[in-house]
C-alpha cells in the first residue's frame, strides 16, 4: 500500500476515477437491492449514482487533457487510510436504515478525500476540480434530502415503514417467537417431570439446563438450514438461526433458573409463576407483531402450555 501523501497528481486523478466508479456501482446496487421493498427510495439512490457518474466524466476529461488516454488502475485498497467497504451483495436483503447510514459515510469519506487531494495539487485546473468536487460531496447530504422529499412522499414513507416492519417481523420476530415458544413449552415436561420424580432442585436444574441448551442448538440449526432467504426474503439464515436459538434457550432457562433455590417446594412454586409469565409474554408478542387477537393468542398458548405441563406432572408423579 502507498501513502496518500506520496501520490502524484496523475495517481490522485486515477484514484478519484476509481472511487467514483465504485460509488456509482454501490449506489446502483443499493437501488437494485431496495427496488422491490422500497421502490421510491431506490429512485433516490439511482439519482445519486447518476451524480457520481457525472463526477467520473469530469475527472476523466481532465485526466485525458493532462496525462493522455492511458488510465492506470489505482484502487482504494492500494492506498492507506481508506475505509474498506463490505460488498453490497453480501448484505442482501438490504436494511433501508443501514443503507442510508452507509451512504452518509461514503459521502463524508469522498468529501475528505477531495479536500485533502486539492491541498496536495499544484496544478490549478486539477486543484479547482478537486475543490469543486469536495464542495459538491459536502452538498450531497442536502441533495439526498431533496431527492427523498421528491420521491418519498409522506404516503410512500408510511408504506415503506410498513414494509420495514413486515421485514422485521419476517426476519427477526418470527424465528425468535418460534424459538421462545419452543423453549418455553417443550422444556416444561422434562423439567417438571424431573423435579417431581427426584424432588431435588439441583437435579431439576441440571435437566432443565440440558434441555434448554440442547433445544437452543437444535432450533438454531433447524432454522438456519431451512431457508437461505434468497427467495423468501426472510433474511440471513445465520441471523434467523441465532435469534431462534437464543430465544429457545432463554425460554427454557426462564422456568429452570428458579430451581437454583435450595428449598424444593419454593423453587417449584417460583418456577410455576415464571411459566405463567412466559406464556403471557408469548401471547403479547403474538398479539403485538403477528396481529393475533389477544384472547385467541392467550387461549392457544395457554392450552398448549398446560397440556405439556400436565404431561410433565403425570410422568414425574408416576
């Protein structure tokens, strides 16, 4: 890698062309990645890509005037000090808020680059163009706001927010809820069966811990390998699997941790109270994010939970 201060004016212009080409492609990738879920915001990034392309043309024209037709390939990774950007295709599906933050970072970095490059140049034409581009990059944030007002009306913004909520539910809430339900309900039987069979808090805790962690690992892998998200839009399999696995483990640990209480009957009483709270939380989440009527959600969760709970009691008392 080469220090930025050691670059010649020819190398600075060549690097600037590479940066504009890269930013143009990234903005077009943003637009394409957002087009299906956020079509109006996609138009904003298409317009920003066009502006980066116009910068590229101006740089190329000046470069050809000063240094001829051959343009050496100098990239950001060849020069010290640049932020390395994660390829857009590795981040699909795109999160609209993260895309906006990333675009702000890109504009700020470009502005700093042009401002610094202008101070290193002794050629007046090069210095003027680099200074102009620095000022334009600084104005891009306001330009982006203007484009958003043009393309993203209040009604469209409301629709996009609703789309974002649906994606959040699909990619995070749904697998997390499935994990929480599985962890909270499926571990009831082994935990309470072990508790009543042994009437030993520590033994019940060990069974509950093993069941919770084991179920968490199983659910995480099951969710991760079930769908890579490429067609369904359900997002990263690792993110879904992680959310599902963690919530499965937490769901089982909720009514397992009370068995750390030495007195058995106190421990089992507290655990039963926790079970009721867990089922209530599950019903609330289903009502809040899955649009299930609260009474219906509570009835479904309580009936299922009580059946598993009764199974544990029957087997443990046998």
